[in-house]
């Protein structure tokens, strides 16, 4: 399963060279990840409040291939790539909608932590749903 999120580049997200500042992609990965989780019928806020746990980023790898510019319409394609215990990994591709040019590819790895920020088990309901998305892995 994949999720697609649409983003339009705002002027404030560009740097002096007129291209998107590299750190803004991290925010867009979060948009994609949140939309992906929502598409599974889960809610991250509910997980935090009811289960008392969070999904913390512990690793990020990004490859920038081409720049995005002001007013570009972008698509963030997100998929779950790995689940084991309290560890999750997501893959992302950001491309420009006008020409389908891939601008960025990335992965993030997360661990489930409690309110004390210490590693904890993933709630069983979430683990089952995340595992079920890996049965037929999508191709990006």
C-alpha cells in the first residue's frame, strides 16, 4: 500500500537561490507518513493519547536529485518498508506533478517510545495493521 500527499511549494520554503530549502523535505516526509497512517485507519494522535506511545525518528537518509521551486505542485508517495518489534521504516519519493520528475528519495526509521522517551513495545493493534501492509509490498 502507498499513500500520496499533495504539496504546493510556498515562497517561505525557498532559499536565496530560489529552490526549496533542504530541511523542508523533512516536514513533507512527516506529512506523507501521517497521511499513510491515517489511510490505514489509524490515528497518530490517538496512539499518543490512548496508548501512551510515540514513533520517534532514529535514522533518516535522503537523496536529493533535482530542486523543487516556488509554486511547484509536488506529490509525496509514502510506503511502509519494514516492521519488526518496535521498529518501523518508511520509504518516500517526492516528485513534481507537472512532469513526474523524481526530486527526492528518502527513508526514515522509527522506534516506538513511551512518554518517558524509552523504547517500548508497539501496541498490538498497530503492529497487526502495520504487518498486514507488508504482505503485498508495493513498488514505488
